[in-house]
C-alpha cells in the first residue's frame, strides 16, 4: 500500500466553492451556446483577442515553492497521457527530484485512481489552502479528491474556471523542484486558462505513433507555441507490442510515427514507451509501473524520459 496522507470523504458535501456550485447549478437546462449554422474560419484563433491583445490576457504567475512547472498534454484522449504523467512524476521523484503532480482534468480526473488515493479528501492549512495528498513519495492534487468518486462533474465554463483557479492558486505545495500538470485533452478553455495563468517551464506532448493521434498532437504543439510555452519534447506511447509467447514485435499503431513527426517539427523525442499489458494493469491497480516494477524495462522507459526532462530543466536530484 502507498504512503497516503488525507482523510476519508464523508458524504457529498465540500468545503470549496466549486463543489457548492456543482450542487446548485451544475446541471443547468439552458441551451447550448453553439450555433448550428456556424462554420469555423481558419483565422478564428489567430485573430481572437486571446492571442492578439496582450493587455487582455491574465498575468502569468509562478506558484510559491515550485521551481519548475511542466505540462504533460496530448490534445487527444485515449493515448495514455495520464499514465505517462504519473509515471514520469514518480520516476523523477525516485531520482531525488522533489516532485508533485496536479491533475487539471476537471471532468475526468485520473490521478486518484492511478495513485490509489480514491476516497481520500485533502485537509486545509491555516490559510484555508488545500494540502496535497501523498502517495509513493509524490505530492498530488486533483479535482477527484474534492467531489464524490462516481459523481459526474456537469459544470459550465464559469464554474470550471473557478475550480481551475482553486487548483492552481489555492494549494499549499511544499518546496518542489518539479510540478507535473496532467492536462485535460483538447485545446480549449481550460488549456488556455492554464497556459495564460501559470509560468510554465515547458510542455511535453504525448502521442501514439498513429497518424490520427499525431494530428491532434500537432494542434496541441501549436497552442503552446501561440502562448509562448516552450515545447520540451514528445513522448511516443504504445509504440511496439512484443508478444510474450514468440517474442515477435508488432507495431499495432504504426512504426515511429512520433519520431518522424518530431524530426519534421524540429522538436526532441524524449522517449518511447512500449505497449505492454503490465503498464495498464499497474495503472488500474493504483500502483504505477515505476513503483510496481522499478527494475523492469517498462519502468526504465519512464526513467529515461525523466532523465531527459531533468537535463533540459537543469534540475539535479538530491
């Protein structure tokens, strides 16, 4: 069992404003703001105030006690981004780098499951800030700690914004060398809020070798570049499956798609994570591969990525 810090949840109530909003207005019957006759124009994003007018943007802020904030993003769901993020954070922590992870996926938080912290709720410090939970030596915060486990988070933009601000600026992080942000999929409002509110050291893009996933990964890269966040590199996930019976390699999602895309875009390939059932099993069990099998080849893949990241950030383990 991991080292855990926190308290058991009691009922569906909450101390934070985000959860109060969920009970009051999270399932509004108002119609959608999307117009049925609208056609997206190529210049929509480029000409919007979000990118054109610097004075319209929020001021990017550092987080107290946190030296480096790195976003792990995919711009597409289902490519294993959260599994990569948590194993990367744990691999960094095992190299002596004081590390935390912030789950910024409001609608589908995964960190409580991945770290076997489901059912626990963070306490508040003397300044009424959330105290991160701890598992396997890793500090963690997630919206999944603040709402009942199986409750849908049916919130509109304003409530999501308030919850996101709480997760970003009302958490009492200890002194950290590195904070990993597990970003939600997509390139929408939450991603813009994060990238325009926090001083990010850079972003890591996760993709499978499949062309369909890489198309969305490129969109994510373009978003980070528009908001002046450095791209630290890409991680190719689910790259090759090796049959446990015959030892033959199968490139189920294609061969070296992310590697080729990195060469095309002029960014670094930080690492290659194989498609292996043990990684999935460990994630579901709440004991990520870096902890469950630290000496195995799968864990070594995450360790390599953490080493590459530490070198780029010039962070040394203790």
